[in-house]
């Protein structure tokens, strides 16, 4: 292979190249009924690729008519497909969790999270019911940026709105900005993160753990997608900031299922 | 469980449909090839090639042997489910908007659009022979639609057809007598979809007036209303729980000018009785055009304007859900 000799590669690559053709594909079924198929192939950049696919083998008992249909020959556009799903037409998309709405007032309160009691003070950064200087995020770099940006941005967007005539095309991202000016991250201000939860924690446990603090808008317990066991942390969104603060106060250092929990404000996402 | 995405269509999905056992999932789109999939793993069994226009409606009979598709090319085609071969082609005077097999699968009904100087008409044909003789056979009966165009239709048992109309009217027709039995106007806009509950005592409608409503089959009384902020394109009743799933989103023509989040393309789950939304499921990046529960109630499929069909198996938390 003269072409390859010219190419200066690392010794590790060379050893692999010397080992010759691709290793044979392997199939392995473990005791949990998980089949692992490992294949090697060369992709279009002439690089060796290892493809590992894991399947969960399941047995289904079905009626005769269903079973007979399983054996049908493919036809039409799929006539030349091999048995099993064709990756051209069928693929598995990313995991999407159902968003359970635990409280019916979520819709309304999303628009007015600000606590009426504290309306005299409104944080310029997170729109929470406190003075900007007391913002829990004031130590983050984004806070400083935001505070610096707020004024010029506000005036700029105001000028834009007034100049734009109705019916004029407004790009979606601007529209979004106008609509939720400063809205981003507001949702997170009443959210807390609870970590060091035990594996056995379930949604119901979390519910039980947090319901005494007040109304929640959302609860998310991180779970392993294969085993369904808790990954050790959870996010809980409260309606009111006080409830969230009370929850942190109580739960931080709280002993639960032989573990000491850690509770803190959820850090907002910036994207 | 991670959702399966089925990409067999080049254009937006118009209808998806499970067969009775739920092992097959049919899908049709504005391209000219209805597809059939195995719902368990998303494997495509085949496509029914032969139409020349957008497919507006599909139906499969009780035994999953006969399949029917109505198209904008002004034909209704009957197919053999298993081989994908066209058995008969019935020519119509305008495009076929809705089609249904009767409960027994002996008869089929189709409705044609009010277009090209033709009035909207509901035609009943006998499909017992299932061969090319159907091509020339004239319909057993024809019911002219005096109200407005039929936009959705369900055949209830063997003698009644329930239709949803363009102006929001719902009517039921006795097929044996060939006349209207009852009609009610609860919706203000076009009724996009109409699906029966498993026990066939109720049906749910989805309308562009941003509501879905639950009706009693016999009396056509409106029992419940599920409100959203966007047009509803499809609604389905869970076969095992008192849940109603709604799919929709803003009009397809506005999709490009707003963000995905603003479009509200989620499937929404409402409690059947309390009319209260309890869950949402994201996925599509265009409005959902058709949505149906698997007959076992443990998964559901949705087809969207984005051309994808998604099969989502519900996770445990859905099954454990308790209403307070």
C-alpha cells in the first residue's frame, strides 16, 4: 500500500493498519436479554469505524393473524428491504419525556410569576420579586452582562417596535425577544435542584418530599433511561420564591434514605 | 422509551391509522404513496404505489385485509393489505376527502369534494367482491350533502355514518334509509377529525376553532369541551384510560414565521371528564395532522406536517398517573 506509506500516522494507527482487514462482527447476548452487535466498517473518509448496536430482545405473544402478518413479504417501496427496520425509513429519535402538568394554574402563572406581595421590587435580571442587587444570580458572570446590557437593549428594542409597521415581517427570534423580553430564565428563578438522592427515589417520593413547601409548577427527577432508576438529582419548580427558599432551607442537609441531601437554587441555563 | 420516527413520506402526513389489532400502522401523506408499518419496531412493510395525487384519507377493514385510500387524483383505490396490489380503482368526479369501511367491511363509503362544479356527495359502495368489477359498479346509494363539504367521517356499526363538515356541523346519516337522522352545530370551524371511543358510545371531534369536543354517538349531544389556543387537527380517546389526546398547532402556513415553541406543536393530553390538561409531549416540528392511540392504549402515534410519523410508547409514569 504505497499511498499509506506516504502518510505519516501515529504508531497506534499503524499497528491497527498492519493488523489487516476488519475484525469480524461479533454478536453477544447477555443474561438480561440484551443483544450487542459489534461491527467494523470503513466509512467514506476511509476511516475504520466500530459500530456497536444494542438491542433488547423481547418476546411477544400475539394472535395468529398478527403473527401471520409478521411473515409477509415487503412490497412497494420497501420491496428490496432486508428483514428488520431499514435505517433509511425508521430511526429512533432522542428521548422525550412527557411533561406532566401537576397544577392547572401553570398557564396563567407562567405569565405572572411575580409574587403580588413583592411587586414593588422587580429584579431586572431574573424578574423575581426582589431588588436587582439581591438577585441570587448576582455572582454569575451573566448577571453582570445582563445588567450592563439591559438599558441599551431595552431602548433599542423599543425603537425597533415603534419603527416597524404592522404587517412587516419580523424575524422569529426578534419576535420572541419582544414577546418574552427578559422572560428567559424567569422560569428557573423558583426552581431548586436537589442532589444526592438515592437510586431508589421515585417521582412519588420526590412529590412527598417537596409538597409540604407549597405549590409546584413542575418537577423533574433525572432517571436512567435504561434502568429507570434515579440518577441522583432532581429539579423542582415552585410557584413562589418563598416556597422554594423554604424548601432549600429545610432540604439542604436533610437526611433522606440514609443520604444527606443537598438543595440549592437551580442554575439557569444559558443558550 | 425513546420514540420511533418513521420517515417514509416526502410531504406532510394527512392521516395515520392503526388496524384493529394494532400491529400495523398505516400512514398517508400529500405525496402519492400510503405506507404501512409494523408498529412494534417501526419496520416498513410496504407502500401502496399507484395514486397520482395527494392522499387525503385511508381506511382499513376489521380483518386487516382490505385497505382503501382516497386521493386528490379523483380516485378511490382499494388495495390488498398484504401484497400492496391495487384491487380496484373507482373514479370520482372530484377529489375524495373521506373514506371509511363499514364495521363488517362489506361496504365502503367515500365523500367527494365540492369542486369543479361538483357538489359534495357521500357514496356507498359494496366491496364484498374486492376485485376489478368494482371499477364500473355504480354506488349502492348516494347522499348529496346540502350543508357543506364533509371533512371527516366515521362509520358507526353498519347502518350509521357520522360526518363532520366544513362549517362545523356534525350530522349522522342512516345508510339504509339514505337520509339524515340528526345534526348539530357545536363547532364554529371546520371539523378536521372525528374518532370513536373504544366502546363506540362516544366520539371526539377536532376542529379548527381550537377546541375538541366529546359527543354522544346516539343523540349527538355535546358532552365535554377541551379548549386549546391553537387549531386542533386531530383528537383521540385512550382505549384504556379516561384520557383524550389532542394534536394540532398553528396553521401550517404560519409555521415558518414563528419559533417551534410558539407553535405549540405538542400533543396534549386532557382528562376525558375533567376537561383538564395534564400532560404534554413534544416531538414534531410542525403541526400534528393526525394522532391515534394504539388499540392497547400503551403507545400512540402521531403524524405531522413535518412529514414524520412518531410512535411513542408511554413510560411508566403515564400509567401510574393518578388524578386528585
